[in-house]
């Protein structure tokens, strides 16, 4: 009987990640408070004690991150430490680094964060593709659906009742007045960026408005697909669309994915308080949105200039292929840099330990 009671009284094993967090969480919180103070004001706002503690706490956080990666602790903890270390690094070294180095760090951080948010990006793509499929199917069955999805100003005469010749001319007619192209490009950038920002900013409402916005944008594109495909102009339409559409649509999906990231943090904060989960998600989402804004501007250049000037199908598809290669190159360079930084961190930790 005594043996049974002894076995019953034995405490359950505490998960390794919980013990790891409990031992170090106070120093992480102290570092997070100091970093937040610097971000609100400046480095000069810290007192002598906080200035002394900042590099010490940063090295401890780097050490914790290295241990968490090496021992395969839970993913949410690793992501939290990555975000904390990234913020601390910018606070400590940002003011000393040349602007060129800081831009390079941002250039690398954006695609790496996108790669870590594939679930949210997949969800955004799913809603967008669903909109395309629904509108294409409905407009094929009844052309009247086209005006449900596309307003008169947006269609600019490219409707199911337009002649095949006029639809073809809309794809191949070069812009003769080139003086207004820069204004047009600026308009496209602000309009597309506004749509993307809306998808991101509404993400905290559990991602529902962002999903509806992505679905609606898919409806618009699907309606145009139906019109041009019904006249045998789908391939020329893709040639007209893809050179600017690849970065532009990708940017919209990124904003939607960033919105879903915020929504997931609110709905499923995991082991964090909701305010803490939203703060962590906000840092990751902001990096994704920075990349989206860059892509919007890049797409506006192509849409406002090259699309109006290049009317050859082969050249258009070559430009579209170039867009894909540039995106792949961006992600490949960022991944390699991340691996080099990780190797340097591990080497530094081993050196310090020795």
C-alpha cells in the first residue's frame, strides 16, 4: 500500500521547454522592456544600469536561441527568441552601421520571414485562387455576372460584349503619350498598396476581412480571365498581365498573409498572453509588409512603363520569367545569408565557451 502511494505522489515530468523558459524568462523580459524603451524614445533614454545590462542580456538571449535551436525546443519559443534577438541587434548595432548595411539586413530579413510564414501565405493564396475559380466559372455560364464582380470604370470597355478586335487592341495598343506614364505608375503604386495595407490592417479581426478582400480581388481577376479566354486571348492576356502581375499579386498575397499572421496570434496565442502574441506577430508581419511595399513599387514601374511600351508576346513572357527568377534569387540569397549568420553565431558561442 505504501509503495502505491509513493508512486501516486510522484510529480509528473515538466516539459523541457517549460523548464528552459522558466529559468531564463526573467532576463528575456528585462531585455524586451529595455528594447521597447529604446524604440519608443532612444538609446540615450537608458540609465547607466540599463546601458550596462543591454549587451549582457543580448548575449544571454543569443545563447538561449542557440540552445533552443540545438535542442529542438518548441517552434513558438524559437520564433520569439529570433524576434527578440533581431530587435535587440538593431537597437545595439543599428546606429553604428552604415545605411547600406542596414538596408542589406532588411533585404535579407524580409524573405526569410516570408519563408517562415508559409502557412499564412498558403491560406491567402487559397482565398485568392478560390475567387478566381468562382468568378471564371460564373462568368462563363452567364456573362451578366461580370458586372457583379467588375465595375464599369475598372473594366474600361473590356467586357463580355466587347468585340474580339477591341479586346485584342487593349492588349497590344502601345501608349503614345509617354509624358503621363510616371503619374500613372504613381497612381498604381498608391492604389495597390492601399489594397494590400487594408488586407494587412484588417487581419487582427481574426483574418476574416482579409480573407474576404483576397477573395474579392480573385473574383475581379477571374472575371477578366473568363472574358479573354472566351475569345481565344487567354495567352496574350497572360503575357500582358504577368510581367507586372507576378510581383503585384505576390505583394497582395503577402499583405493578406501578414494579416492572417496577426489573426492567428489573436485567435491562437499558444503559450503567450494575447498582447504578447500580437506584439511578436506584429514584428514578423511588419517585415512581410515592408517586402510587399517594395514589390508594389517595383510592379508599378512595370505596369506604368514597360507594359505600355512592350507589346511583343515573347518579350512579355521573358519579362515574366525574369520576375520569377529575381524572386527566387532574392529568397536564395537571403537563405544563404541566414545560414552564414547562424554559423557565425555558433562559432562565436563556441569561442566564448572555450
